[in-house]
C-alpha cells in the first residue's frame, strides 16, 4: 500500500498561446542531468523565451531556463544550456517535413512530471499570429470573461 507522490509540476508557456496558432501537439522526453531534474521538481523552470530547433536530425530546446540546484556542488548544471528532446524517429521526420514545407516553428507549451517521475515537455507545431489575430484573441477572451461574470451574478 505505497503512496504515490503528488505531481503538481506543470509549468506553462502562456506567451506561446498568444504569439502562435497551435497546429499539432507532441509530448517529448528531456535529456537532463541530475541537478536539473531536482530543480524541475522544485518548480524552478521557466519557458517563455524558449524554442525548439532541429539540428542533424535531432530536436533541441533552447533558452529553457532551469535554475541551478541550490544544494548542488561543483557538478551543478548551466541554467540555459541546450537540451535534447527525445522523440520517436518518425515523429522527428514528420516535424522536419512540416518545417521545410512552410513557415512553421516548434514551440514548447508546458513542462510537466509524469506519474513515474519523468520530466516531459509538451511541444507544438505552430504558426506565428499576425497583429490583427492577436487583437481578435484579446477581444474574444474579454467577451468570454464578461459573459462568465454575467453568468455568476
């Protein structure tokens, strides 16, 4: 009768939903060092400026900030280093084809922990929004918020 740990780690990239139109989502594993996973478990990670890039058939996430582990010694990690994403080969090939054919990009949406204690990164194939699309999104969100307020009263 063992107790399962409560996995409340769910770090979101809210900026991505505003800046991009999400087309397709994937869940990728992260290749991490020991102190990095400890920092993620402590909730010390940030996604807003991060992006993904294909290099020699492999996918890397850049500008993903994972703070240094405060109890780490000389073996502590760099906060902004490139980290390899672990995806199936056919998923990588599909992403590579889509990136070549049109002006799409890959952005991280959220960083979370699985029940087994593994760190996963949800990434999305996305298309950049134009300024007028962003305004439309803001108008829609404001209208929805106003309707929800009216429904409460």
